[in-house]
DNA sequence: GTGAAAGCGCTAACAT
DNA sequence: ATGTTAGCGCTTTCAC
C-alpha cells in the first residue's frame, strides 16, 4: 500500500506537500496538486485509517446496535444504513443486544472503545423496561453522536427516527372500517413496548372516531410456541370481521390458522398486518400489510447522524422524524 | 481515556515498562506487573485501537460479506459470527453484496482498506455465475485470511464451512419415503447455485436408492410474485404425496396455497422445507423442516478463521467442514 | 529488571 | 508555495 512518504519521494517534494495537495489545501499550487493527485490515483493510494484515526480522533466509523438481527425489520433497517454509509465512505460496526440490557451495555462500550463517531440504536426491551440509559446518555460527553430509531425513549435527548405508529395504525384501522368492518380485533406480540402502546392508541382512536364503542379484546401473544393454541381459542370464542396485527409475525400465523381450522369463516374476515412486502406473499391469499419502510428509516437515520457528526450546523435541538407507514390494502 | 503515558507517570516508571507489564513480558518484575495491572484496571485502561493497528499492522477486526442480509438464514449466520467475535475481542465489519458482483468487489476492497485480519464470505450469485474470483484470490498476498461458507466455490483455496447439502436432502427424502411416500415433488427457488445442485442430487440419490424411478418434475420458482400462480398450476397438473422445498420460502408458500385452494388434498401431502425453526411455526399445521444450523455455521466459521489468523499451526491445507442438517419431522 | 528512543502514517502549526 | 517538525499511543530493540 502506497504511503504519503512514497508519493513524496517519487515526486521529490515533502510529505506535508503531498498531504496538503491531497486535501486541497489552498496554499499549494494547482500544478503540484495535479501531479500529486495523478500519482496517488495511479498508485492507488489510500490513507491509512489507523494513522488517520490516531491523528484526527475520528474514525469515519459508526456503530449500530440492534435488538435482534433475525427480525427482518431490523435487518432491513440495517440494509438502509449500510447502503448510505458505504456511499459516504463510512464503516459500520454492528452489534446485537438480543433484547438484553447487559448485552446492550457491552455493545455500547465496545463501540466506544473503537472510537466510533456516532451510534444508531434501537433500544432493547429490557433496557426500556429497566429505564436505565446511563450507558447512552454518557455518550454525549465522549463526543459520540447518538440517534435512536423505532424503539425511542423520550428520556434521551437525541435525534430520533421512527414510523408514526399511532397515525399508521389509525389509518389502517380506518381502512378496515371504510370497507365495512365493525368488529375489529387487535393482536400483538410486542408486550408493553411504547411502540405497542402507540399502535394500540391509533387503533382505539380510529374506533372512537367512528363511534364504534365495542371493540374486541386485545390479544397479547406471549411466545411463538403458544401462539397457535391461543389463536385457535380466540377464534372460537369471539366474533369479528377484521383483524389487525401490530407485530410482524402474528398476522401471518393468524391467517394460516384460520385457513386451516376455520376455512368457512375466513372469507368474512379481513386481516392486515405489519409485515414486510415480501412476507405478505408468504400467505395465500397474500396479506394486506402495513409497511414499516425499514430501508428508508435506515438511510434517513444515517443521513441525520452523519450531519450531526460533521456538524452541519444543525439546530442544537433534537430532531424527531416520523414517517408514515405505507398501507397496502385490497 | 487513560493512556500508557498517564499510567507511567502515576507509577513513576517508564512507558515501556508499563507496556511490557501489561503484555506480561518476562523481563518485568512480578511486583511491578501487579502494580501496573491494578492501576490499569482501576483507571479502566484500554489500548488505543488506532495506535495498535498502526504499530502492529493488525486490527483485530474481521470482515463479513453476505449476499443478502434480509435472508433470515444469513442473518442467523451473522448472529453466530458476531457472538463468537465479540467474545474473542474481535470487531466485525459487515457488508452486503446484494447478490451483485460489483457490490461484492467494492465490499472486499473496503474491507481490505480497513486492514481486516480476515474475511468470511458467502459468495454472491452473480460472482458465482461469472466465475471471477480475482478479488478473493488476491487476498492471500495481502495476508488476509479468507473463509467461505454456504455458497462455496471450489476454485478458491481456502477453508470452508457448510451444510452437507446432498446428505441432508437425501436424509429428508428418505424420511418421506420411510413414512410411505412414493411421489415426491421437489421445489426450488435457488436457480443454479451449487447449493441447489447438491440438494437435488441428494433427492435423486434417495429416490434411486429406494428404486423409485419416476420422480416428479422439479419445479423451479423464479420470482416471489409469480410463485403463487406457478404453484397453483403445478398442483392442478400433478399428483404427488410429498413435497420437499430446498429454499427457505417456497415451502411455506406451497403449504399455504394448498391449504387455501386445495384443502381436500393437503391431508394426503407431507411437506418438508429448509426453513428456520421459528419460521416453521408460521404455517398451520407447522411445517416439517430441515434446519440449516445458521448460528452454528457462523460460530464455527469464526473459530476457524481466528485460528488461521493467529496461526495456530493449522495444517497448511484448507479445511472443508460439513455439518449435517437437523431434520424435524412428524 | 527497567528505560530511552525510534518509528508506524498522518496532520497541522510554524518556519522559510 | 513548499518544507520542517512535533506528536497522536503504542511496541520493540537496544542499552544500562
């Protein structure tokens, strides 16, 4: 790998001249700049990241902490981040907290030791319920920018990007109502995440707006293993003409259970679920879905973080971006 | 962040003494070592990665190149890698090739510039069909260790880790036969990947072994969008009593299509598919499945790569590890 | 058993 | 407009 030293020797100039020329300093002659840049190009010169990091104290690396990489939604967000970061010449360090507070703290520490310029995080369930954010709030003093997405805690003063959960579910519910549905059940596998609360609020808001007072008991799913049994029971014991699933598995399962055990009832039930476009095709007929726009959330998040890092005189105040979900409904 | 310099000053010894003590050099007194280590502990000293990289020329970082992060199998492998790497104090840089040759070349270059100690890759479809591996074979001369998993090209002389595709599918097919099935259809969405060829061979081997000469036409699925239509046609035009899916989507879809459009026929058909344990629960009844053991593939891969990197006098010759899939069959 | 000094590749303040 | 120099934090050779 070519170094500044080698370039300098070849061109019979000093190392600093080469460095400055490459960085377009304005006290270097145009002619010199040209010669330097050409040689750098042909020798395929790339600055040594370690020397650069040692000197400038920033790494052009960001960290991402995901609660669960096996959740397709987070994988999609990651994809969006990666794409933008690569383009901007940033490296990405990925950590998985596995919904554990301990793991999350470890991950953040690791990223800190690697002197990342910024961190994009979706907070783990455990951290959220423990409400212990010291490992994150201390980042500011270390000059590490922080951005939250999806699972956003209001206790943290930093930029955030998320779907407008309430509005999205309100819309989806409204569409069900517009198609003539009156008894709409809600199923959730999200526990007491804020995300879930907001989505449920959206659901209730839509019902209220349409003066539907009697809504179906909300069904909380615990573990994937028990789901089948729970759903069967629920279907037997309730009448409904629509179902909205606010996580990205239960809608698929629900439809399949109905198809299997209650084929005579399914034609009267409309189901809509938070799933990825592709996963909507896993069922037959395809599911109606609410698209969380993971890739967009990812690229938008990276963009915002990058602006903070490079200090693009953003407003000092935190920016809270909300995208509305896209709804696909037949 | 504490530095060697600061430790040295506090203890009234030289920087080099501190450095040696921390590295357990054997020309440093036990007493001194103890004092140094204690202080390092309390001050939470961590070596600066950039200084270390600059000096030692290795980064304790590995790169991972995945064809598609949104494929749950690759996400699972990544999880396995991450877990081991974190434990071993390695950082992980992740890149996604999106099945594109160009992207893959870019990713590998990026990783090289970051001076990773090794790369774990599953080669993109395009690269595999182009058969152009220059970007990978040149890694050796740069002292970057390489390991392939899942999509393995025999043209590359490096360690590899994968499922024994042929054997796994032979086993699965045999189980179908043992349960009395005779007309077993195979469906694939894998195109002409070697992985697909091997799996199909396993299928044929099992049929041959059991002297079943007439096997059903193999159904190749193109795009997810067309799948539903293709499957419906296929089901109408063929008689079969079992189906084996060798990718990780089509089995789910096939079962759902049957459930929906041919409920009277499905009880006579056994379906088995390469899906993740959790995804097997997406259908009702749950799918029989072949488990690719992604997490294990990941952790095993990292272990092997790490041994190569740290030169644990492995045999010079490449190691080709094959795990057999776990089959879950009722 | 401990320390001084050089140097990894780079930037930037300060000459010239 | 270009060069000299110091120094980022660390390891390592060589001297004491």
